[in-house]
């Protein structure tokens, strides 16, 4: 057995490329091997081709030391990704702590090593560009096989002080690839190539490219630098659930936004993120995990982000709430809203802090949304108050009826009665309530009453099914009492007969 194990060890040693052997034998100051048994196991599990790439990098002195190799092995990359790293001299050179200052060092843990936080090697090897085969030279210039910095690299980028002070170069730089349909077809044919055109006309683009205000968001602000992920990746800054925090990095920072104003001349508010988190949309997206719920980009756009005008807000809301928009178009409020230049949706529902609407908003009593607005803008039109009062009365009738009928399901089921007609009626009533509430946006009694009719019929059916079930219960109860009475009389008669027989027997 010992001989067999020795033979196996010798065979394994024979497979190790010669340049790699000194790395495997190198020891730390305390005499322990720099490359641990786990590191050796990772090397042993590599295909021969990958191991040979390690040897070639060592032979070319681009993989500088056993510690450098240990860093690469700690990434636990799949073999194809490891081969990309081993064939990229830019990564190999800049990940060698013995060859680079912290400012230029790619490190798996920059915080621990005190190196540049933008050069996180672990994040970079998961970057969408790296995974598509585009590494350092794709942006910085040169080729992965260059053994020294080439002139093109310096020429492609603005000087350090200039590029950090003026960020307006970034959109055009990224667009070198992302605005070229022919180039992008070779990497991701489904990705749009009009982002730069949209960005130029956006609020961010105008602020950055025309007004030269580098506070404005550009590509790197939202997508990152060396840690870019696709929008469906949960770690991406532009993943649906992370977009609010990404936008809030700037828009929730009062100090950063100081001096910036909206079209009216007022300072840009910085409460949007906090308000959104409390809204019906924010709770659906962030708490319930509904990725179809709107985030900042869902309403404002992403590359074409604009502050919404009164007209455009309605079109955004209609993306999801199409039926409400169609009802509003034919309503008497349409002309009034246009006259006052009100936004169709936000005038009643608000903007970022949109709460789930309730029937309490409707009515002709002070404190309701309808009454407060009509008192100010339509106090001479009694139709407005009468219409809103009718809306509220019908809604209350359906909602109250539903609340009273629903508990009967469990009560009747416990008595062994058929509740299927009642549950069907309640389902129809729920749908009727949805349609009735939605029809309010028509602000028309005929349209409203037509929508409310199925709900009223469903409520009537619910009452009838409850009455029928209760009648059945009473019938069963009376039948049971009669049966008990008959059985009691029968038992009494039998008892008397038995007593009579016993009396005769004794006599």
C-alpha cells in the first residue's frame, strides 16, 4: 500500500509543470508552505491546459510569486474564467501585491488590504464585461498580451485630475461600444444601442453634457465601474429592488443635491426615497418582492430620465392602470384638469408617497378628497357634491354588505351546510367592488351605476344564499327535534310495555 501511494504521488508530481514546482515548494517564514494543501488541490483539479497556463505565466514572470498565485486561487473561479485571467497580462500584473502600489492593485478584499476600492478583483471577475470576454484592454486600450503599458492607454483616457473633476467624458466613452449596433451584436444582440441618444436629452444628460455639472448621474454612477452586473442579477445596482437605493444615493442626499432646482425654481426635494418606501408601490416592490411594481426608473425612465410633466405622468401611470386612464379621458374632470394644468393622477393620489386608495377618499363630507376639492373649485356646482355623495353611498353599501356576509361562510360551514353559493357570490362581489371603485375615474353616474350593478346583484345573491342556508338549517333543526321527540316517545312506550310485562309476570 505504501509503495502504491508513493507511486501515485510520484506520478502526480511528474504532471506538475516545471515552472510551477518552485511555487509548490516555497515556504513562509515559519516554515509552512505558502500554497496550502487546499491550494494544491485546486491546482490538481485544473485541466492540464489550465495548469500549463499557470506555468507559462510563471515562466514569463507575469505571475510574480507563490503569494500572487495564492491570491488567484482564492477567487475559486471556474476553469474558463481562470483561463481568461491567466491569459490577461493586465489582470496578472495589477493583481500582484509585490508589483503594484495600493492605488493600482487589484485585490480580492481591498478593505482588508488597504487598496483601491474600485479595484475589487473578486467583483471584477463577476463583472458582466469580463464574463462576456471583455477585460481591461476593452476599455483601457492595448491588448491582453501586452507586457508593458502602451501609448494608446494614456491617449484613450483624460488625465487623472481632469477625468475626476469633469465626468462628461464617461457617457461618450461607454458609447464607443454601447452605441455601435455592429459591435454589440457580437456580445449581446438584445441590448439597445440608443442609450446615449436618450441620455443626451435627459435631465441628467443636459446637466452633465451641456451645463458641465459633474454631480449629474452618468453610466458609472448607476452601473458601477469594475463590478457591473446585468439588470436581472440581484447584486446589480440596477436590479429592480435596488434601483430606489441607487437613485437615493444622490437624490436622498440633501448636501449633494444642494443648489439644484426643479422647473418652478424650487429646490429639488430629497424626501422621495423615504416617501417611496412607505408607498403602495414601494411596499409591493421592496417588502412583497413584486418585481413588476414600479421603481424610480419605471416612472421616470432610466437613460432618458426626465421630470414628468402633467401630461406625461398620466401616460406613465396608464402603463399599468390603463382602464382608469380610459375612464378619465371621457370624464368631466378631464377638461377641468387641463384648465388648471393638474396632473391627472398625482393631483388625487400623490407622487412618491402614493397610499393604497380607500373609499374614505370619496364623498361630500369635509375631509374627503372630493369634498375638499369641490369646496374650493366647484362650490357653485351642486352636481359635483351630489355625484360624490352617491359614489360613497353605493360603495359603503357594497363594502358593508360584504363585511357582514363574509363571516357567514365559516359559521354555515361549521353547521355542515353548503357554502359554495355564498363563496361564489362573495367572489363576484369582490370583482364588482373592484370595477365599481375603478369606475369612479369616469366621474359619471351612469357609468358608475352600470359598473356597480353586478356588485349589487352579487350582494343580493349572497343574502339569498345565506337565507337559504339558514332556512335549511332551521328545517334540519326542526326535523332533528321531531326525530328526537318521536324517539323519546317510542322509548317511553317501550319502557312502559316492559314494565307491564314484568308486572304481569310477577302476578
